[in-house]
C-alpha cells in the first residue's frame, strides 16, 4: 500500500480525487445524490420522457433535470444534447467542489469523458425528422438541423467540457459501453501518472432514455418488465430480479497529481490506487458464470494498489440485476477474493438509480469515494428475497455505518469488457 | 526536465519501447497493405461518386468507398450482427495479426489487447434499425443493434474473434483519435501487456450518416473527383469523407523477439495530444504544442524529422494553421510534407491510423508517397509539399499529424528500426 512519499502505481505519479460533481436520478448535485443513496430510496419510475406504452420495459430512473435551473444558457440548451448538458453541469460542480478554479494551468489540464450512447436522444429525434418517421431511406438533407454533426461524433461533448474548464491538454472520449465510467477515469489517471497532465477533469455521462434504446434492450430482454412496480423494479442479487432498469446521469471528477493537490491545500477525497481491465473474448453480450476475466481485473487492480484482498472494506458492485450478471459477478468475487468474498460488504446502487450505461460506473466511483468520505456504505435496495446462488453480504435495504478506507468498484459490459478500480482513503495512504 | 508536478512543465514521461510488427489496411484505393501501398505510390485515387446509395439529392456526392464484398472474407454468422465498418475492421485485424505472425490464443493469458478509435459507431446498421423502429415499431428492432452500433464495437468483436483478453477500449476524438489509440496501446505495452492491436477502421456511408457529415460544414460540394479534396491548394473546397483505415500490431520488442519476429516496421517513438484554446482567447492553436511535445517524447530535435504526414483538413483556415505551424516549428520548406489521404478522403476514426501505417511503409522503403491533384499550391513558400510523384529520400523519423473537429490535435513520431 502506498505511503505519503512513495511513488504511485507502476512507478509513476500518484493521482487523487479532489472534486466531485453529479447529475443523477433523484437529485442534481452530490449532496442530493448521497442523501438518496444512504436513505436507500429508489428513483426508478414509469418512463415519462416519451410515451413508452409500446415497449416491453417501461421503467427507468430519470433525472429531474431542468437545464435553465441548472444555469445553462438558451444557446447551450438548444444546441447541446442532454448528455452534454449533464456532463457540463457535473463538471462545473466538480470544479467548484475542488476549489481549483483560478489555479488551473490550461496546458497541463485535460478532459476525458466516458459515454456508451453519446447523443442518442437527439439522433433518435433528428432521424425521425429527416426520414419522415422512417418512411424514407434517402433522408432529407433540407430538414437536417445545424448541430447534427455534434451529435454524430460524441467528442463534441468532451470539447464543450474542455471549453468550460479551459483545458488545452489531452481531451477526448473513452467509450467501452457499460464500463466506460471506470475506464475513462483510469485513462485520465494514466495521463497524469505519465506526466501528460497535472489535472484531468474526467467522468462519464449518458442520457439515452429514448425509444431506440428501450427497443434495443427489449430485443434482448436485458431490461426489467416489472412495469406494475416501477419503484422496486431494479432488484440486484434478489431471487426475483429480472433485468436492469435503464437510468441516466453523469458523474465527473477533478483528478489531480497528489503533490499538486497537496501544494494548493486541496481536500483529498481518495486516491485512485489501482485499476485493471480485461476482455472476456467470449460474447458481445453474454457472460460465463465463473467470472474469470472480471476476477482477473480485480486481482490486477489489487496488485497495482498493493492492497491485500483482506483489506477491502467495501465492494461497490456492478449488480445490474440481470440473471446472468449477478451470478457472474458473485463468481468473480469468490474467485478473486476467496473466503474474504463472504465477509466483505457488497452493494449495488443500481437498485436505486438504475443502470445509466456508460455513466453508471462514474456514478459508482462517486458513491465509492463518498463512502470513504462519510464512512457509510450505501445499501442494495429492493433486496428482500435472497437468491441462494448469490450468497454474499449485499447490504440489503439499509445503509451501514462503517469505517471505509479501501473500496473496490467493478464493471462488466457489452463487448466483453471487464474493469475494476481500487480507491483508497486518507486513512490508508496518509498513515 | 524539471521537477515532477510543477505546473506548466512536463515531468519525465513513461519510457519503454513499443514497436510495430504488423499492419492491416483497408483503404478506398487498395485492400491489404501491399495493394494499398502500391496504389498509393502510383498516385491512384479511391475517391468517386457514391455508389452505396443515390447521392443525387445531396449537396455532396463523392466519397472514398472501399470496394469489397465483405461476405466473402468473414464467417457468415458475423455478417448479420455487424456494421460494414466493423466488417472492414475485422478484415484489417486479421491481416495485421497474420503480418506479425501472431496468434493471440498461443500467447499468455491477458497478454494481448485491443484499442481502437471510433467516430459514430455502426451508423449504417443504426439507420436500418431506426427505420424499423419508426416505421414498424419497437418490436422490429434487431437484437444486435445494442452492440452493432456502439462505439467500442470493433474492439469487442476483434477481441472475441482472436481471443484477446487483456485491456480493451475505444477512444473518440473526431479524426484525431487514431493517434491517441496507438499511444494508449503503447502505454499498455509499457505497462506489461505484450501485444496490442491498435488503430482505427471506420466509415459510415448511408444517407443518414451522410446528412450528419454534411452538417460538419467541411465536406466538399464539388462533384468532380479530382477537384474535390484539395488541401493546401488555392482551390480548396473542403474534404471528401471515406471509409477504411488501418490496424497495427504494437508490441514489446523483447516479447516480439521471443515470438521469433525478425521484421519490425518501426518504433512508436513519441506522441502528444493537445486541445485548442477557446475562440477569442488570442492564444495560439494547440497543434504546435502537440508537435513539440511529441518530439520531446521521442527525444528528437526538429532537424531529425524527415517527413511530415499532414492532417490536411482541406479547409482554407485550417490548412493555414497547419502550414504556419509547420513553418514555425521546422522553418519554411525545411521538411517534406505529404498528404496521401488526398487519394482516400478523410476516414473519420480510421484516417490517422492509416497515416501511421503509411508512414511506417515510407520508412521501410525510403520513399515518400505523393499528394495528388494539388495543381495550384497555396503555400509553396512555406511548405515543401510532395507533389504527384513519390519522392525517394533517406528517412529515419516520420511525424504524423491529426486534428479533430472541435479543437483536437494529436501528433505521433515513428522511427525506423535501427
């Protein structure tokens, strides 16, 4: 484990989280987000974003996001997809939270944004306009709105956040589907570690609760059809789980080289101590129950962090509430952590805020960092009937107060991507 | 070098060599490395009137199309679940691994991974599914849409097909992402992954993507194929989009030797990415800093760069920025500059990786490929633009530049093996 004056992972520089910004279902802002999670309240509901009556799954965790109240200008609201709006607002909160505004050196500052679905809502809508609702293959250029290219290539979102920050270092999008929210953070950490930047604004955003997204997941029965009980529709690790509830949101961090943060007297939430990603090379959507590659990612992340598996205080799970994921993941914990899998608290916040695709892992990293900050473990809501095959301590229903210094967060997604990240609080690294 | 972490200075960066041992290319003017390279040296263009759909109703009608029946080259089960750009990527991946003599399944667990650049994902596949959704209803959307469309689809499909179980990811920085993807692969190699497949194969030629691309404001309206994409020319009118790209096998040289590799294309010697200052800030565009940082990363002086593969935006103001930057960094006409993409068009996430492959072939054969159709050079006093004939030269170091709409700059240095 790292100590104060040692070097970071792989001999590079150490990277810490000094700012957090959140747009989430149930509340805009980090405080509202943490209140929801620790209260064990769910934000899933019947879809209001559009008329979803034709679909199999009609439940989602939506953000009550008012762009005017969030301080966006009319130009920004007209031009930007909801995903970009979320990322911008979350990044702004993270900057304020870190107190770094005015102390950024543009050339030493970068931006990385993760996303799975980019500007899906705008593309879905604009397609309907230019195709006359699917009637013509040769879509009509005359009806194409001026900002279409910004929706076509999602790096426009990273550019807008870079504009907010004034970043002139490395800027881009990291996309690995449902693991994007971890992989974007660790890519940014690598850039700081290797000296390409001192500060990275990094996080993920997705706002894709739209007909095409709902239809996609309907087609593979990945989402829950529990339409008559929307508030308890997402049931990770529960015997009655039957798919994930679609979500939306964004979490963005100020990541900073440790010495940089210390010199300016910043509040340090946690260190990004270790991380690893693996591919299962098995299926674009399917998972084997043994979780071999996810276990390998977990072991790789722990090794990099120089953390023993007995030292993990809390596991922030992927816990999507699909039949196969929760088995796969439970298998991966047993494989990587051995007996410690049974004694380490594991919880899935997707029970409360749904699965916001690429954004969710950044929201989960935020929850992990806040668990360290407040020494509280958020619960797995809606877990009332344990699945005999999911036999770990999933912190059902009620948050748990507990000293939390080392948190493991994991993700598993389409494409076979498996990622793990280890966060360490001041109690660990300043000892 | 200065003390680590001092704002405004760059600390020492990670070191460790990463070499390119295999190439795979699908390009509008040639399929496979050999055919592409021969066509490129002959100055053959792959740009023509769009055949994939009727371009007549649109304000731009030319593209660099890859002529290939992908069904003849891939297992039939992959065809219904993949967009065309993914099919092209799978073909390039196969060539690159074969070229490197690498079978990832024969290497250690987690010793191989994939990083690709993307732009819009499988958009043509997406248009068909959007049409099904809007014209017939949600129940008609394909079970494959969720992953045929998404940005990292090529990394996922390549990983599955070849059993590559190490790090996998995708970067998007409009047309600059290809260089960033190769740099990320180099980082994984330095961190202990033996072999990475990296680069980009991209493209999106359907009516729906076409109107999106036209709205970039940078696509040429000219309908004569030899007059549409004329970077650094007085008659510049925009660019021509194309499809294709390149994938590279990037390896640790020690691991490559252990595998018995005796042919190395070159070293990924340097890279940097920067972002432009906000408009109206009065600050200089970020391209110059990307070049200088990439050279510093490669520990090279400007005099050691033997050739520049230009971004060649084909937009007058952007060409001017690139020319001014090159003239400032290297001196007027001090280094040959070329833009073989005048033969392919700009390939979204694939173009920068194809330029890297082309630069490595240049280093191998000591010849700089041509820039075609530039009859009225606009910047002859500032840059030495290689004309319509290839130029033989002693080449050790090549610089590849890529820019992405929105402010992205990336630069990469390739070095010929010693």
